[in-house]
C-alpha cells in the first residue's frame, strides 16, 4: 500500500515538474502543435521536426528502447515508430502488439512479425494512440528467476522479522 502511494506521488511529481514552458497537452486536438523553442521534458521525444508535416503524439511503452510520449510525423507507421523509439529489446514479443486508439473501445492487435514476414501493410498510427509492445517472458528466464528469488528472499526476511518481534 505504501509503495503504491510512493509510486503515485513520483508519477504526479514527475508530471508536474516536467510541464514547464509551452506544452502541447490537449489529447482532444486532431494534431499536436509544437513550437520551435519546445524542449522535451522527461520521457518526451520529438522525431521528424522540419519535415513539413504535422506531428502526432503517440505513447509507446513496454519492450521498446525509449518508453514515453513520442511526437512522430503524420503518417508514421508502427514499424517506423518502433525504430524511432530506439527499437525493441531482446525480450520483445513482436506478435501481440496492442494499439489503443482514441474513441475506439476495442484494442487493435498487431502481429508485426507475421505482417513483415508476409509482406503485408503495417498499420499507420494516429494522434493519441497508445502502443504497448509486450515482453516475451519465456525468453527472459534469467530475469524471471531473479525476480522470483528476490520475492522468496523478501518473504523469508519478512517472516524472520515477524518471528523476532514475537
């Protein structure tokens, strides 16, 4: 419970402190206007400035190089968005990428690996999209075993502390 409150406080503080200067904030606008003197805040990345196209705001998270809010030129597809964001990690699951699009209740599932193998069109992103690139936990058994070992150790420590206080 305490950890949840601390994490919430950290997120609120980081959002509050990163809103200095002129920001493009409204997700209701069709496209995001970024002034020339805009300096990206923490977790914000601007790509394609000067191409003569409007920039759209897309949030990428999961197994990508740079998680956060990315500003891409209008018409950027999912593959180039992932490349702009630093690529994917070794444990990325390229099938099962999820896109949450504004005003659409259903998630858009994209099997990017299959699309590329079959030569199909990669979907274009739209302003306000939220893209989640899943982790393939089976590829990363070392991390999983380290995590479970940590949980087991903390459980043993907590039980020892309870036993000592009685």
